[in-house]
C-alpha cells in the first residue's frame, strides 16, 4: 500500500513538472513576422532584439517592449482648385512591433525664404527605413516626429542658402 501511494505521488509530481515545463516553453515562444522586429527587456533593461522567425523569451523575466510613436497624417480640405493641407494627428501607435520595411512621410507644404528674400512653398516627401531597432527605440523618444522636424529644418537651411 505504501509503495502504491509513493508511485501515485511520484506520478503526480512528474505530471505537474511536465505541465509546468510545457507552459514555460509555450509561454516563451514568440513568432515575429517577416520584416518586423521586437525589443526584449529583461527585468526592465534591454536584453536583445528579436527578428523574423521563431524566438524564445523567458516568461516572467523577459518582456517585449511597447513602442509608442505618434504618426501625423495630412488631410486635404478647401475649394476653388487649390486645397490647403491641414495637419491632423492620427492614433498614437502603441504596439510591440517595429516595422523594418521602408516608410514614407509626406510633409505639409511650407513656406521658406531663400537667400535673396524670396518666399517659396516647398512640399517634401521622405523615405526612411529602420536598420537598427535598438537605436530607434532607446535613443529617441518619437522617431517619426524627430525625422519630420529634422527634415523640415534641413530643408529650410538648404533652401535658405539658395538664390532665385
């Protein structure tokens, strides 16, 4: 009788360990789609970057970092042939994915002054691609907004040196 109880107890312990192991493995598998990446933090500190394919994180220790970027979209309004552009903020992005494909930012038309004090209106379109996800997340607060401001400043500076 004592041997039978020990056998049952051993069986229950083995079963519990097996269930725990399956849950641990299943809970740590992260599948990242093609052309995307994820940033993993271990106990709040950068640990690694996950790229497309099947990856594993340690449940409870590792966490995939949420990315909070604000994307700005333009909406055209107006009449009489010319439609002025009005900027509107669309949903802030609060996601775990980092898209590694090429992105397009369309900037609103803006007036700039040339070296000889002529005001011209320029319209810019910028293509960018994230190459290093870790830097895109940790070295700047809002990447799309920073790229927009840097591009606008650079365009103003370049056109400010031109003469018409």
